[in-house]
C-alpha cells in the first residue's frame, strides 16, 4: 500500500444514511487489511468536540453564519493538526464523517456566506490538503427529514426544508466541480446504496495499486 495514508470523506444531508454507510465503508477497508482511523467533523479531538457542541447547541440568540464558519474551521484546524495530518503522514488512512465540502454546502450555499470566504479559510487552514475520495450520499431533503422525524434534533437539524434544499444544491455544485466527489443516489434501498458505495471504493482501491 501507499506510504502516505489516504483521506476518505463521507458527506450527505440529514437522513441520507451517513452513519449506516460509514459502517459499510469501514468494513470494506478492514476486509482489505487497511489500517485506518475513523473520525468526524466538526469534532475529532476533545477541544474540537467542545466546539462542535457550541456550534450545534440551541442558543437564545441569533447565530450568525460567519460565526458557524469560524467555529467549524477552528475545530478543523485542531483536528487536522492533532489527528489527521500526523496519521496521514505515517501512512495510516483517515475516514472522516463530513469535512470541508459540508462547509461549502451548509455555511456557503445554505447560510449564504460568500464562497470566497470559505476558500480563503480552506487555503489558510488546510494548505493543499484535500480528501482523496469523497462519497456523497444524495437525497431529496423531504425524504431525509421523514427518515429522522423520530429523533431529537439539534439547532441545524431544526432548520426549514428550504435550508436543506440549499444544502443539497451546494453539494451538487461541489460534485460538479470536484472529480474526487462520487455522488451516490441515497434514495435507493439501503442494499443498493451500499452496493453503489462499495463499487466506488473498489474502484478507488484498484487505482491505488495500479
Ligand atoms: N456541519 C456544518 O454545518 N458545517 C461543516 O463544515 C460540518 C458540519 C463539517 C453535524 O453533522 C452537523 O454539522 C450537520 C452539518 C453540520 N448538521 N445537520 N443537519 P452530523 O454528520 O453529525 O449529523 P447528521 O447529518 O445528523 O448525521 P447522521 O446522523 O450520521 O446522518 P444520517 O444521514 O441521518 O444517518 P443515519 O442515521 O445512518 O440514517 C438516518 C435514518 O435513515 C436511519 O434510521 C437509517 O436506518 C435510515 N436509512 C439509511 N439509509 C436508508 C435507505 N437507503 N433507505 C431507507 N432508510 C435509510
């Protein structure tokens, strides 16, 4: 396998089945004897997890989109320096539940923060580090909302349908621009979603050994 670890991210709007399909992805990597580390954003270190709580909690005041943007990049900086970069450097793979494509979709398109601001912070915090592969689970947000209707919802999950439609538009725009993003139809039955995800991962693994 490669000497530098690979960085794989999973994205999708709420109810798309990220948690379920992350398990599938991890099983596939395990079956290929790949040493990997599973983590998530915002979060992934004690301090970044604390920032996640601040970001997702309900507050008795308006939360500005720029505040969200700065919180996610503060958490990301901590996560990158303390966990992600050292692991990749020593050859371990990293599987991350959401990363900067989420920032473009949620804070950029859905909150209306200029893309240029997201790009500047991305350059500043990440340098040239980008995921090697991103699996995006695409789903009509109306279906996603139904799937998670019976669970308690954080501040972002309480947003209206129009917000999640904008999130989806944001992800689809990213997928058009970035060849590393594989879009998977998450409205299919779970077994079909898992098969589609597995096919993309096999293609990626084959390319590493070619
Ligand atoms: N956020 C941000 O704003 N900016 C950023 O830069 C970053 C994040 C990095 C936390 O994310 C929030 O942070 C998120 C974006 C924001 N807020 N929102 N909204 P998170 O990833 O922790 O939150 P989540 O979206 O709620 O994740 P989740 O729970 O892992 O995702 P899920 O897609 O809902 O997954 P699930 O639990 O696997 O699936 C939901 C249900 O659907 C469950 O009952 C499954 O059994 C069912 N399911 C799954 N697949 C299927 C299929 N194919 N058919 C039928 N039913 C299915």
